[in-house]
C-alpha cells in the first residue's frame, strides 16, 4: 500500500459516504502499475490486517 486519501468530490458522489481510497503498487519498480481501491473503514482494517499477517519474509520482494 503506497498511500490512502479521502475521495475527491466527484469520486465521493459515486462511492458514497465513509469511503477511503488506497493506492496499491506491486513491486518496487517505478514502471509497475498502481491500483486504487475504494474501501470502507472496516474493509481497510481487514486489508491491513491481512497484509500484516503474512509470514515474515514472505513478501520481501513485493512492496504493497
């Protein structure tokens, strides 16, 4: 996960209230594409917990 932000006004109109936009990137290469996900607070907590629960060293070559 690279960053998180509140949705823009245009995004908020279609996403609804309480959403957070997170930017995710696979790998450290600047040429890798990024993906933005719109998540509610509880879904974001679940995603972060899942990422943190990975076994040590299992994603050393991947930057999320």
